């Protein structure tokens, strides 16, 4: 690994920022260098939200995503806005219940559909942990951080009392990708 760039986009309230913080902290626990940035729309909930995470073995000279290796799109708007920032041979993960690509992706991108909000609603009664399901799916595909570091990061980052549900959701995302082999 030299430099890995990840964009996690959606709308406010989906936990895109939290997913980026968890990923970045997990990478740091694994001994990597990390830069994490975030942006929000004007609204507290429902507006655009984006987290960018840059992970490297060496010092990071530019902390923003230039060409994303991975995009997690949890809203149609995020998909449409950030798809052009994914480099050739990049992987695009979408919450298939919330994102419907209007056209075929370029052949040099891999699309992975994860029913994160559906799994979250079915398993937990609400889509509150779809972000962790998507993060689990990403990390099962990409192997950019260890599961132990992700769990430690979740324990440090999420609200007290929600650690177990978030860790369980992370594992659900990993299991989903392992069972479907990321197709």
C-alpha cells in the first residue's frame, strides 16, 4: 500500500462522517498514516455529507482525495457527484436500495451493490447502522485495515451503549461481501 483514497458520501444523518472517522482511526491503529476530512451541507440532516480518508505507509503530502480508489455512495446525489472522482479500476460500493445508477459505469470501475439500509432495517428495525454495514463491506473487499483495529476504533468513536450494534453491523457487511464475493 502506498496511498489509498476513500470517499464516503451520502446525506446528513446516515453516518458517513462517522464511518470515515472509524476507518481513519482503524488505519492509524494499524500503524498507517491517515488524513481525514469531512464536509456537510447546510442542513443538519438530509443535506449532503462526505468524508474523505487518505491512508498511506509514508507521510501524506496532500490530505485530500485526488483520485479515489474506493467510493461508498449511500445516496443518489453522492453517487452522481463523486463517481467521476474514482480512478480507473476503482471500486464503487452503493447502497442498492438508495442508489440506482442511471447508466452503466465505465468498464474500468467495479460496482458492488450492498443492501445496507435493507439489512439494517431488517436486523435492527431501522437503517441507523447502514454506515457500518457499508464500512464492513468495503473493508472485506479492500483489506485496507484489520478487523481488530476497526472494532477498537468503533469502541472509541461511537456513542456509549451502541458499540455492540455497530460492531455487529460491521460484521454483517463483511459477511455479506464474503457470501456474495463482492458481486
